[in-house]
């Protein structure tokens, strides 16, 4: 009788001792490697692979990365794309995160050995970047910053807000629900399209905790409209003569004005116009890690810092490190992508198109993340069949994932947010998605350009 070939399947302990798994076990952990071996053994029992192929098959299924998160190349033309992590960190921020991954003096004064203020360097960087701020505080996201401000200033009291700013943003997030969760009562004033200074001032009473001015993000009302600026609410007083704090939620996180985005609010201007506290996100226009930034009057920031909720919302050392490096960096990937002109993008698009045998078309990119919704970012893209966009999201294991977009039935590869030294990777991914059997392996690509096709000279 013939011996059952399944008896040749290596035992789990024998397979795990194979040299192929030595480094993988250190990198991924024994549990992950064992699961891959077990799955390969089961395939051998079902006759799908030869017993002698178990180790090779198991090694082939091990994840390349230690996290389930997959890096993507953003070829959508949307700079701050929430679904792929919003702002990519600058090289200096990435280096700062690596430095902070071990033991660091996050709350220690090395000179004295005593405890110091948490994240003092990041807070100092924010104050230097926004001199109008008396102090700064960082929490874990923009919503948390607003929650902390309204909780500390108005829990059990009223928050006065215009009906035109009672917005809902992504994923069903509603401003009224957020404020109500803090224990504050909403006092709505004005109408959806028109609110006047007197609407706010007439609503102020003994129970007023604060006035909230919320940036409407990607919601706009055009036509017969009137809104109230921060300067018009400066110095508002309760009946007893005490000042009413003005909370300005600017959303996207500009620290100073940007000529490219003239209608986008910024922290410096809001504070000069009379805001007591400004709340903003760190991972949008600022171009840093997810964080909620609070800037404003020193006494107000102190009150927020001392509130018990501040402890629950504080950020970790990695965020602190990345935020400080972002604020101090001369430029971020977000700023670079925003300010790259159509003339700068066109040569890259034409070079990619030539490598693929495709056409270049004019497109409008977007800021994204709720920022500057009415501002188009003029540029150029390579047109491909719409079904290629889906294949770019699910390429073979050794090919980078490229996220493109479909517009009016056509696929578009927009290089605005792709680092120039990754254009070759985009070309390889697209050629494979197009079914080019001769497309080179990514390892064959020159990191500084696109290979595999005769390319025209770059236009002036």
C-alpha cells in the first residue's frame, strides 16, 4: 500500500524552526508566523500544494509590513484626503516620531530630574508660530479641542451659536450633538442665511457660558446672506459686566494667512480680531499629525488645561514630537502639494503619459478635509479607463497601491500629491493595471524617473 502523502507534511514546530521564519518571527511575532504555517499545512492536507511546499507557501503569505495599514500613493488630486489619513508627515516629522518611539523626556526636566510641562517644545513652537496666542494646548483631535473648550467654559450654561453654523460634516458628525454632549445648552440665534451682531448681543444673559463661531467647513450659503465676524463680538459682556469668552473653531488649521486660500480662516487673524480661544485640527492645512490645537488667552488656556477632561484628551509622545517638527519645518507635503502650480505639474504628467501611451488632460484638484471648498487647484492628469482605477487599488503584492479617481466616466492619475521620485512607481502600477505584460518589476524602476519608454523632452 502507498503511504499517505500527508504524513510528509512537516510538524508545526519543525516548520517554525526553518530559517525562512527566523527574521519573520522577530518582525511579525510567533502567532502570525504560526498562523501562516497552519494555513499552509491545511492546504497540503487538501492536496492544493505538495507537502514539501508547506514552508515556502507559508513564507509567501506572510505580511510584508508589521501593520495592517497599507501605504498608498495619492493620485486623486485631493490633498487632504480623510480616507487615507489626511496629511502625510514631513520627513522631519517622521524623524521626530522615530526619535520619540523610545524613552524620551516628554514630562521630565533632564537638568533637574524633576517633572516638566508635557510637550513643552511643541507648545513653544505653536506660540512662536502664533505670537498673538498667550498660550497653547494640544489634545487628540479637532473635535476634542472644541469639546474641551465648551465643557470648561459652558457646561451647564448656554453656548450661543448662529443657526447658519449648525453644521454636519463627515461621517454624520453634527456640531449641535457635540456641544450638547458637553452638558451645555445651545442658544441658537439668527437664521440659516442671515445673522447680525445684535442677535448675539441680545441673547447674552447670566447663563451665557461662551459664544461659538464655527467655520462651516465645506458647507456654504450663497446669495442673500449676512454673517458676523470675530471683531464684531469682541468685548461682549454679561449683565454683571463679566466678559463672554469667544470660541473660534476655524477647523482646517491654518496658523497664519495663506494667499492661496484668501477665504480660509486662520488662528492669528482670529485672535487679533478678538477670539478668546481658537480651536483647529493638526492634520489638515497645518500638515501634521492628528491633533486638536487650542490657542488663545493665557488665562482661558490655563482653565482648559486644569479641567479634568483635559487629561482624558491629552496626546501621546509621538503626536507631540510630530507636531513640534511640523510647526518648525520650513514646508510640509501638504503645503508643497497645495502650492504646486499647473505649469510645474504638466511636465511630470506628460512624461507619465508618454510612458503609458496615454493622453494628458486638464483637471481641478481639491484642498479636501473641509478646507477651501470653493478653491480649485488647477493641474494636469493622465487619463486611463475607469476600470483601471479599481485595479490600481488591488495590485499584485509587490506593486505599490495607487489611489486615483474617476470623473465623468474616466480614470484620472493626478500627480499633485505624489512625490516626484515616486513617478516611476506610479508608471509601473498603471502599466500592470493596464495589462502590460512587459511592465518592469518595481525594483527595476529608477527612483529618480520613469523607465521603460522613450520619453519626450520636458516642455518649458
